[in-house]
């Protein structure tokens, strides 16, 4: 008879990667347990990261009337004095609903939810400890998936609090909208929050020690984003490093290595993420994490211990909810010898700034470095009926097309709906399609999707002009 505490798979962490690993194994008829802290079902993604920040963004867009100002004037507002309570009401509603969805999926698939912090006793044995209730239990697993995610990295020497000096998690606890803010770090999270607070009317200064931001994206798109953020009164300090943050009764004073000083009500650090591996006692399972708390895995998401897998942000790049889901599913398939394709190379990237940025495939910089001949097709939202209707006159869609075989090599979008629109290009590229498909396809009118057809016609006209010389 099977021991009641013995499982085919134990998943530590209930974020997107953990959920999909647990459900995939349960669908294969395996006995699965998931270990998660009492107040964190859904992981960082649902509780403090992706879902809250994206919901906050929607609330900001709606309440500020930002998207309607082109139509109704720069002073247009849905609500004059926006408070954190206004923003967080929507955020909390969505978090609660998402937690219900996760709990329902686990119940429906008969995944046992064990409340507590999981740590290794040995490579097959896990201690689950719930300090709030004083409960402890030991369970054994044939296979383990580590999906504990990350937490914001906090630089040494910085005194964080809940009001003046925050990380990205602390943003959700603000009691008032600051009039001025310094954002340290121009990565994805830093730029997303900088744009949100700028839309709320906060005077934001972004400090970044590199000389540019979001270098992995198309330079033209990022230049458009920078222009748009400057228009919202965001100041950029590139090539600058913070040496001190002093907190006083009236706010903060941020000192830069160059000697510049920036007074602000609030400072938000966006200094990357740290793998949440410290509580796991990895050494008891024969594992270790690197200096950023990340666990090394092979192409099948298996660690150096054969029956232990790791997925999601805890393994590092690309650290996206979307890729984590597939990683979890594929790890479970590999553990139980279920056939499954490898993770596709063609992964879309979405940045939920205001406005959105999204792309899939190669950038112009990539293609130039690799000496790949290409041509560019551009469509601007202001030339689309839907762009005028939606009040988005700044958006653009750019496609990169091979001049050899007309295949799509990359799609780069800036503006409303970018993170949704990118999937049309991804589908064409994934199927090995050419730009001719986009030329011949009929798109609903009026839609932003029409941008693909406009860009495709643009690039074909350029390629036709080229052919006159061959």
C-alpha cells in the first residue's frame, strides 16, 4: 500500500511554472502535491508581480483617461484625484479572482495543496513547515519540480522601508501617489513602473548606470518610447550610478557618483531579481544556486540531480510567465517519459510600459551583425482608421523581411495592443510564412491588425524597387 505522504511528483511553488508542471503530471495520472506558503497561492506572478502590475497599469490608463486625451484634450481625466485605493481596488479584485482560478484548477486535477515552506531533508524527502500554525510534515517524492520564483534584489547598504525607499513589491503598499519619484534601474520593471507613475502625474527621474535602456529591443522603438516618456515629464539620467539615498522628514535625496543630487518623495529600486532558493536547503539534495539564487538546468529543465527539475524565474532568463508555463509542462513530460516538443526558439517579448512595446524574432542590429540582407516595412497607427478611433496616433508596427526569400525575420510594435498584435507575426514566422501572406490576407476593418497589411505593402514596394537593379 502506498504511503499517504508519498507522491509521484512534488512541486515547490505555485506560480505559472509550478501550476503547469503539477497539472501536466496530474493529467498523466500521477499523484501530485504542490507546496506553497499560505498567502502566496499563484506565486509572485499572481500576488506581487505580473498580475498586480499589469492590472495597476489598466487602472492607471482608465482613471487617467490617458488613451483618450488625443480625442478630448490634454486635461481630460476620468477621475481628478486618483488615490492608491482607487488603483488597488481593481488590483485586489483581479488577484482574488486569479487565486480562485488557480485553486479551482488544482482541485479539479486532484493536485494536493500542502500549505507551508518546503525544504529538502534529502534528495527525495521534503519538509513542509507552516510556521503560522506550527505545523510540520515530511513527504517523499519520486520527482521534484522547483518553481519558487524570485524576489526583488535589494542592493547592500540601502535601507528599504514601506514609504520612502521601495522595491517593486513595495509599490503595491504605497499609501499616496508621490508627486516626485526616482526609479533606479531602466530595465523592464523599472520602465513599466516609471511610465505608470508618469501617467499619474508623478515627476519621475530614471537613473541607469548603462548608457541606454532595453538594449535587446529595436532601437527605433525604444527611441519612440523614450520620446513618449519624456513627453510625460520623465527625466533620464544614463551613465549614472547611485552612491547614496538619504531619507529625511520631507522625502529622499539621491546622490549620484557624478555629484548630482535628486530630491524626491519616493525612491524605487529596480535592481533585478534574486532567485528564492535560500529556504530550500538545496545542499541537502546535492544542489546549489549561483550568486543570484538561480539553479542551473539542462535543456529538459533537469538539474544535476537526475530526478529534480527547476522551472520559471528561478532558472534565470527569460524569466517570463509565458515561458515558465511551457517549461513546467515540458519538465513534467520529461520526468514521466511523455513525448513533448522542445521549447520553441520563437518567443515573443512584451513590455507593459505606457505605451506597450512587443517584438518577436530578430532586430535590425541582429540582422546587420549577421550580414543578413533584409528590408523594412513600417505602418503608423495614425494612418489607420482604428488608430484615429482609439486616439493612438503615435503607435507603429515594423516588419523585417528577407530580401532573398521574403520570409518574416522580425516584428516590432510600439503602441496600443502591441503585446496582442505581435502574435500574428509570430504565427506567420512560426509557420515559415512569407510577407506575401500578409499582403494577400484580408484583415477586419477598422482594426490595428491592418498595420500588418500596410507594413507588408510598404516592404514589397521597396523590394520591387530593389529588383529593378537585378
